[in-house]
C-alpha cells in the first residue's frame, strides 16, 4: 500500500547550509533504499515537503522528520493514500530553494485535496531546476 505525507514546517533560524545538506543527503539515502519519493522545498525559513512510498517506510520517514531538531511547528497538509501514486517518481527527494514563500501551499488546509496539492508542488518545482 502506497501512502503519502505532506507538511509545512518552520526551519530553526540558525539552520546553516552544512546542516541542510546533511539533512538532504541522509533523507535521500533512506528514501532511495526504501522506495520513498518526493520533493523538499525551502524558502529560507519554511520547509514544504511531499513524500510517498510503502506504508512502513513512510511511517519511519515521518517519524524521523517529526523528531528532527532542525525544524518545528509542523503543519500537516495531507496524510493517507494518494489519489494517484507516482507524483515525483524519479526523485528520492528533489530539493528546491525558493526565492519567496510558497503562498500556494500556505493556502491548503488539512486534509488537502491530493491532486491539487501535488499540482501546486509540481508548479513550484517547475519554476527552477531541482537539485
Ligand atoms: C526538512 C526535513 C526533511 C526530511 N526529510 C526526510 C525524508 O524525506 N526521509 C527521511 O527518512 N528523513 C527525513 N528527514 C530526517 C533527516 O533525514 C534526519 O533523520 C534528521 O534530520 C536527523 O535528525 P536531526 O535533524 O535532529 O539531526 C528530514 C528532516 C528534515 C528536517
């Protein structure tokens, strides 16, 4: 069973580029090994993340995400079964730095419509080259 999880969080103000790159490398390592795919956007103060994958692996990833000391005030936008799986099939965790807050994502409330939420993540990811 494929499940999905999406949230907005507030990065700690002292988050430095080295810590950020460690988060991305660790997250990709886990996601790659467990069939989790998705995207992480960061605007300098907020994180926006969408991931999907097998239920057990996704629960593990979610636990690590929610336990991380690098961010807080996690606002869950969606969890459960995706309307249609395969939102970001090629990315274990695509990463994109935004130059302004993702207003389109702040407009969603739990439980967000899956297709609309994935569409908003896709639009933002299309605005720049995802690393
Ligand atoms: C913004 C953010 C996104 C993360 N995404 C994932 C993820 O997709 N998969 C995963 O297994 N862990 C994810 N993590 C957890 C990290 O890989 C790592 O386990 C965690 O940051 C280590 O704990 P610490 O941040 O308290 O040092 C994420 C953490 C943060 C802060």
